C-alpha cells in the first residue's frame, strides 16, 4: 500500500482559525437565547415630582428634600 502525502492547505488553516474565533461567540449567543431571561430583573420606577424635578422614589431615601 502506498502512503499518501498529507499537506496542509491554506484554506484548512483559515478554516481552523475561523472556527477558533467564531465558535465561542456563537456558543455564548446560543446559550443566552436558551435561557428564559438573560438580564436581571429591574424594579419598576416610582416617579415623584419634587420642586420641578422628576425623581425616583429611591432617590429620596438617602438625601434631604425640602
């Protein structure tokens, strides 16, 4: 049996490099799409009008408002 000479072709090298670069982001996007809600929940705002300023109710907890 004759042995075949194996050569590395430029397109094989580019294919491997493309796979190394593209597989992690594609996997990450796929994982995030599988999850129900990838972002943490955000509380609903409770707007309060104080002296012409529209503030959130949580902004009033730490400071003084006249």
